[in-house]
C-alpha cells in the first residue's frame, strides 16, 4: 500500500532517527517555491518548520551524550529511566511524522482550493500537530541527558510559541470564521513572536561553540539557513514544494542516512486528522473513520461536517470500528510496535529498569479473572472483591490483572443491578487506572459510558469512586475530550451539589481537570456549575472554598463562563474573599477578578463601585507573589478607568 509513516525503532526513537525526521521536514519545506505565490498556509508552514528546526540542538546533545547510533541509544534506553526516555522520544517521532505529512500538503494548498472546505481541515491539522509537539516537549528528561541550560531555555521558548499557536488555531476553528482562513496567521501575536525569536537568536549565539563543531553536519547547515531566513523578511528558502501526494515526499537527506527498510504504516491505519496511527478508531455518519479524540475535538470546535469528505454529519454519534482496531492491533503485534502493557514474558519492568519475575502470580490471577464470569453470584462477588483488594496493593498486581483480561469483564459488571458487584467493579477500575498503561486499555474497553451511568445512578460509594476514576483517566489529555463528550460533566455537577463531603471533593477534582480542555468549559457552564460553585463559596462552613475558586479560575478564561460568573453576582463574593479569605483564597479571588475584568469595562466599573481598591492595595503589598502581581495589574486597570 502506498504512503504511510516510517516507524521509529522499537522501544523509542533514537536521536539519529529524530534528526532524520527533522531534516526531512526542513528539506521538504525548502524544496520548491514555485507554488508559493498562492499558498494559503505559507506562513503556517514556515512557522512550524522553523520551530521544528530548532529542536536540532537538543537532539544533537542527546546524540552526543549517548552515542550516535541506534544501537548505542538502545543500550542507553535499557538503563534506568528508560521508560521516560522511550516514551517521550516515541511520542516526538509520532508528532514529527505527522508534521512531515502535513507540511507538503499544506504547502501545496492554494487560495483557489479554499471553497472545498479543505482549508478548515488543514487549519485543524495544524492545531493538532502543534498541540502534540508542545505536549511532548514538556516530557523531555533533561537531567537524564545532561542537556545544557541554553538548549533547555531554547526548548522552553519553542514550547511557548507552540502553545500560543495552538491557542490561535483553537480560537479560529472554534469561531468558524471562514475568512480568517483565507489569510496567513502572520498578523497575530507579532510582538510576542518577535520577542521569542529574539531570545532564540540569543540562545543560538550561546550555542556557538557547538555550531563550529557541527559545520560538516548537513542537518546543521539547513538549520542555519532556516534560522537565517526566519530573522529576515526574505523567506523564499522556506517557500512551499510542488503539489505532490503524501507518499512521494522527496528529501535531501544524504543516502547514507536513509533507511529503505523502514517500516511503513498502512494509510488506512492513520487518522485523517492527526495523521497518526489510530488506537481507538470510530466511524462517523459519512462512513469515514477517525481517531476518537481527534474527531471529537473537531466536533467540539463547532464543526458539523466530515473533515475528509466535507459532507454534513447527519448524526454526531461516534461508532467504534472494531474490525479496523483488531487489524491495527494484529499489525502492531506482527511488527513489534509497542502496545500498552507492562508485562513481557512473565516479567515486569521495575522503575530502575530491572525485570521482576511475576510468572508465579499469573496463574492465580488468571483463575480469579475467570471467576468474574461465573454463573454463581456469590463466586462473582468474591472474585471482584479480591480483585479490588489486589489492585489496591501494588503496581505488579495492576499489570497482571489487566494482562489477564480483567478490564473488559469489569466494565461489563458496571451495568449490573447488584450494588456490591457494581461498587467493587468501579473501584477495581479506579485502582487499575493508577497504572498509566492501563488508562488506554480502560478507554479502549469502552468504559466511559458505563462509568458515567454509575456516576448518575449508583450508590453513593459507587458514584464517588466513579468520579475519582474519571479524574484518573482524564490525566491523559486526549481522554479529557472523550470524557467531556460522554455526558459526564452534568453528572459530576450533580455530585458536586448533592454528594457527601468526599463525593464533592472527588467531583470537584474531576471537573477541574476536565475543564482544562477548552471544549469542556461550555459544557460545565450549561450543566449549572457556576451556581454550584457560588453556593460553595458562600457556604458558612467554608469547607470547599479552595476547590470552588480553583475551578472558577480555570473557567474564567472562557467567554460563556465569564458571562455566567458575572450574571450570578459572583463579583461581590470574590471581593469579600479579598478582605477576609485565607492567603491562597485571596490569590485565586484576585486572579478570577482580573480575568473577569479583562477587556470588560462594565465588570471593571463594578469592582470599582464595590470598593475593591482597598483590599487590592493591601494584597499588592502583603499577599503571595502571584497575588501581588494580580492585584497590582487590577489596580493599574482601575487607575486607567478613573482617568477616563
């Protein structure tokens, strides 16, 4: 089959492999400028490639630290901290491969094609790629590779650029403004980009001694050309390539660095949006298949069309594509592509990299899992209670229980009418989710709808543990999207209002984490979260003021949430907390007030009339460092308001 991605070496990508990917991306974007005159995404491609090119210093330091060959890297990765090294490098390889596919297509896309909806899909793909890159750069184990401070600073600044770019794309895609896609993004955040570019130039100068050592390196030569182009108005070097299919991308990589036998991922296994190997493929109403988290993000941005065909989606239901998932799993197993499991030949890898033999426990746990499907109710109760106990004790047990196939069976038990079985099952899933690899197994088992049903209608203990499970699963960013779309947020808001003290805390923690994703903030507002939080703020027992303020601080960046917070007369309560609250409460209250008053003269006038200036002045002198900054900025806004 034509097309697809060359997969990284098993167990993580080597620095050389990653450098080759960076070089391919740079070369592809610099290959040909013949179509640049009408290129719609010229600036987007240029910015993305420039940021990716700046990863070269990091990758060369890692290569120099651990040896330049794939085998050297493999040996280094087998030592302690190998899981973190393998994880971040494999994730970076996936993100770079997605960028490698995106750049040629976006470069070849011109304004004449904008009527077919393809521009919207490409803009969304830029959002996904920049988001993925920003996340993986936050996982780099600098200490493990002894990365210099200069390069660390450089990567930090690249992350800042990627984060802002993601927010821009998200804003554009959410508003669905078609004419915003008819122009490059060059006029946005110009001052910020200039400031960061200047800092990056400074960092590059500090890396001068390394640059001299790399003069013969073809990667560095192209990098220097890109860095030079990015600081001038002449960006012809980065003009787009000729239109071509994804499978025909040509590079200027030297022959000795090419790997003709590199594994190629079948195109049908790649998500059309993320351009990555799918793990949880779902079918939309047009019959097209996408990775669940990415198509849900597309829908959350307000899109009602199929990204690939541009047909209107008659229904927004996502149906699991079990056949394709099975084929992908078989293909991964055949080619030794790592699957989410911590067990290898009866041995579990410990944190120090050594292997621990657990084969003696496997038979007992497998027998226990078999009893979960027994026809005898008492036997099922005893088995699930034992699994709950075992899954609480150790990571080894969590790995073994999942490997024995317990997760799908436990998910089935969530819908039982037996209260005891349901409580033990949801708590077992909570315990299993603590192990990172099990999170994806739980999601793939389709657990979320059943967990949400327990959250709505289970016993209070089951509801509490269902909320805690959703929090644990939502620690993975892609899961925030899926959980938010499942109907979990209204059920969590209900628990926040009528649960026990423990239940309210579990619900608050889950809601805070879910609302980090922009698409979930509107869902929380529509579910009545502002009213619930205001009630918590005014509760005389003051037992959950911290939690309420923390959630409000996350929501306040959302337009609908801001309007709901102001309408609920929350501002007077926040000003009262400035006067009487604990130091942390004052800090969060000031942060929320600042967010509410940003570009909102009416709210600013309101806090002025309510006498906020006095407590803000006190806070600017005696609060925490963050509180001082927020209070000082608010006072400056109030001063400007009075001058007008």
